[in-house]
């Protein structure tokens, strides 16, 4: 069984640039959630995708957007990067049949200079 | 929306002692309460969870209690070991997890 994989693992951008982060869900999981984890903080919910549609969104501005593909993999796009966007971005997959557990990837660490 | 508060932010215990971490939540509709362990540079991993239809759940040295009336839940680790050292996060959501809210985390250090 393949776990959740994310790419890239690390990246550096400058203010105003755009970034795309990618996530492959665990085999059999059709739901992907994205979280932002600032240093020393808990993960903050960005949004969730279920069957290629957004299925809930946290308190993040519209410049945070996403996609889910037919194979359930997902992308997180952030436009007009700000310094405060520097964080670890975690993707988590889940399946309605597994009673709630989120399976996290190792994350993509974004640094905005 | 849901708001989860977690205490303490840091906790240091001697090996073999017990550790207790407490969380409160605000949304009475929340019915799923997981606990995640995150080691340095690693992904968060589920260690135990509880649903609102039970008040306590135990798995070897780890237990979680839930008080729905007071809207708080706690993680109890007994006979702590150095490998228990990590950051622990509580979380709360409704059954479909489409807005799982995490606490700020507790850094647990178990001293040999």
C-alpha cells in the first residue's frame, strides 16, 4: 500500500511569485485535505477535496486554490506569495470507510523571501 | 467555526511518570476527536481517537477521555518512555473531517 506522497519537499520563492504543491493520496483514498503548519503551530485547515470538488474551506484567502484529479491526486496553488506563507504544507488523505483518520504526507516546506 | 485550545504547550516528565495533555473545543457539533504525534521533521501520525458516543478509550499505555458536556478531552500516557518525546496535537471535527481543527500542540519531553 503506497502512502501519501508530496512534492517538492522543499522550495524557496520570493514575494509575489506563485507556487504549486502536489500530493498523491494513499491508495484507495478519495478525499484530500490540505493544511498549513507554521513553525511551532498546529496544522491549519486550508481546504478539502472530495471527488474532484472542494468540500470545505478554512479561513484562507482566494489566492489559495486547489484541484483534485480523477486519480484523487491533488494540487495546492498559492498566488501572490507573502512572507507569512512560509510554512510546512501538509496533505492528508482519507476515506469515508476508514472512520475519520487522516493519513499525512511528509509535507512541502515553503520559504518565501 | 470550531476552535480547539490545548494545554500545556510544553511538558517535561521523568521516564516512567505519567503525562496528561488537555484540550477544549467550542463546537458542540464536533463528534470526532483524534490525537496525533509528530516527531521532529516527520509527518503527524494518529495515535488514538475517540468518538462522541464513548467517554473513554484505551490502547496499551495511551488513553483518551472525553467530556462532551464540558467540551473537553484529554490524552493520558502512562509509564512514559524517551521515545514518547514528540509534539502531540489534539483535533476536533465532525464525522466527514472537512474542517478538522487542531490545537497548537504540546511538546512532550521524557527525560531518562
